[in-house]
């Protein structure tokens, strides 16, 4: 049943039901930790995008929907680079330049 429900997961062979229970308990703990980490990373990235959006709007005026979408879709590395660029940029376009 597990192989059918989770084809991408490596599921070891087991001979006793107790082994299955222990394996499932361990797997659930691992998944829970992975989900927490993913949620934390996504939350931090969204927060960085929102702060940068506010700073850009304050410095350069209202932002277009395209710019907002670009911020929301950006990687953490891009957001960090743009946050540093805002200090020296004279225009919004300069914020998004590559170093």
C-alpha cells in the first residue's frame, strides 16, 4: 500500500508489523521536520519580499503589479542583492541590475 501511495519514497522491506510501525513513526517525524523547515524558509522569503516592496515604494513611488510579482517570485539571493542595490540605486531599474 505504501509503495502505491508514495512511489517516489524508498520503502525498506519489513517482516514484522512492529518494524512497519517504527518505520512509519520515524518517517512521519522526518516529514514533519521537513515541512516545518520549508514553511519557515517560505515565510522568511515572503517577509523579505514584503519589506523590500515597502522600501522600494517609499523610495521610488507606487510599484507596478509586474514589479510586485517579480518580488514575490524572486529567490532569497535575488532579494538580498536587490536590498543591497537599493542603497545606491537612483532609479527602480538600477535596483534590479546585475552586479
